[in-house]
C-alpha cells in the first residue's frame, strides 16, 4: 500500500479549468495486490483501507505525488550510445552515426548489455512502458524482451525491417524480414507482458517487396502494433516520394500497403499535407510527437493544434537517440516550447495526461495502464516537486496543483523521480 498525494487522469483535459478530467487525493492510498500486481483500491487515506492491516506493507511517500508510470511510445533501444551525436539533419545523422552504431546489435552479448542499461534508464526516469525499435537483428529483440521480462515490464517492441539504403550489415531481405518478424511474434508476443510490433523502419529503407511483406504480416496479425516514421524532415519526404513515385504522398505509401490503423504509431508527422492529416485521422492512426528529437535534429515544429483539430490521436515520446533525454518530463518541457513557438498552448494538466493516460490510449493499452484505478496494472511513479534546491525554493511560491505540475515539467528530470514501481 502506497500513501501520498495521488493524481490520476480520467479523460483528456479540455482546458485549464477542466478539473473533472482528473482525480486528485491530497492524502491518498493506493492499495496493490502483490500476488497479481494489480491495483485493488485508490482512496482517501482517512477512509481506512479496510481489512486486516497487520500483514500489509505500507510505504509512506508523503508529501510526494503518486501517478501512473510514464509511457514512452517511440524510442530506439540500440541508440543509447548515439545520443548527442553531432550531426546536421536527419539523413546525415542516420548515415553517419545511427546506421553505424546499430550494426553492433548483431552481437547478442552487446545487445544484452545495452538492453540492461536501457531498462535501468527507463526506470530511473519513471518510464514503465515503451514502444521500442530494436535493430534489424533478431538478437536485439531477444535481448530486449528477455530483459523486459526479467523486470516484468509491459513493453512493445520489434525488429526493424530494412532492406535498402543502409549498410549491408544492417539490411535484411523481404523474405528474411518477414521470417524473422514472424518468428519474433511466435517467440515473444503475448509472453508475459510482451507485445511484438511490426516495425518497417520507414519507406526509405524498405523496398516495395518489403513493404508488401509488412502488409502481409499486418494482415496475418491484425491485433499487433505497427510502428514506423513519417514526414520528419523535408529531404526525407522528397526521397521517400522519389522512391515511391506513384503513391501521391508519404502517408499514401503506408496507406496503400494497408499499414495505417488504430494500432499504428507514426513517429514525427511534422510536415503533413492536409490530405495526409485527414488520412491519419480517418484511419485512427497515432501521430507521435517527439519534441527533443525534432529540435535536436532540427526536423521542424510539430503542429499540435492542427492535428488535434483534425481529430488526430496524438502521443508524445522521447525518440532517444534522436531525442536527447529519456525523461518524459524533459520531453513535455520541450514539447511545450515547440507549441510556444507556434503560438499554441499546452496546459500542464494536458501534459501530464499525455505522459500517462493519453499515451496509454494512443497505444490502446488504457484498459491496463495509464491510470490509477482498481484492476489496473500497478505501474507507478512517485514524483518529488522539490527535488533540486532550485525546485525546492520555487515550490515556496507554488500554490496550486497546476503550478506544481508545470514546475515539475519545466525543471524536473530523473532527479524528480523518487520511486518507480
Ligand atoms: N527515421 C528512420 N529511422 C529513424 C531513426 O532511427 N530516428 C529518427 N529520428 N528518424 C528515423
Ligand atoms: Zn524514431
């Protein structure tokens, strides 16, 4: 049983004053069934937990804030040692650093070492679920899910399918990409908390034949997530359209291969045309906003308001190693600034909705994670709004939950994470 200030979202906040979108308990209790790992109750401490308390372990986190664990719907596990690589735009960054680094993941020992560090970092930053790109090598998938299982974490991941425009050591073939993906699904999907994602990296690194294989996999396994990149950078868009000249536009490529749908996570979505936005909205696909990456690689400013007005489902993610921080707090801070530069607003409650229930909904996992409620899986983060001397001082002038959340977002990072369950 955890005691502390409990915050959990019920719906998407519609404005600064939408206090019905969340539940906040000043002195609350989150009661967890240790045998199932699920939440039994969330209630006022004073209401009493009921039953025999003698054998219940109580962790008192007051005055800290207890929330559902953060969710990162777009991250590259083989890019831990690429973060902060000095490069120009996307294609240079990929070719100079990323495609070189990812070749090392053909080695299971290396994959295993990095996977262990990867989950250490996620936990340190309060992230309990992620959708991850592994490398092209099945070994990287094995390392990823083995380590996730060891920590009993709900993870989505898959080997990237890529058969051109990359070094030979990083290319599969249409057939091997299909076979390895299918074997990965059989080996991992549904084992414990593992979810396999069909992962064609992006149109530039897949031939028509490979895109058709991704389509076949999506037809065979319609309940799986699909993750890819789209419309991140202008040169990338031009190259994708050149490689697929008869598809109308970049989104049209994925559309014609029937890869769009409610479980499709589309990284970036920055420079979309009106038609592309409409198709993403109609197919209920998810646009994944990756602010630290978009700023670091100089890709552009995600048009949050435009996507939102079109009814596009929006997620927010780190995109490490294009992204520069594992912290979802740092991510939302940069996201806030991207919107500022576009003259748009992102309210503090909406930010924290995104980190939890919003991203859970975007990943169609909100029946299991993203909120603190009976029956939900007990993936939980505990936050300290006074984690640094500067934050502690600033907290003296903070007088509302909204202000506190905004301070956590603006100044918080891994130091603000007290505990991750
Ligand atoms: N597009 C294709 N692959 C990648 C990648 O690894 N990172 C980013 N940011 N964009 C991509
Ligand atoms: Zn990415």
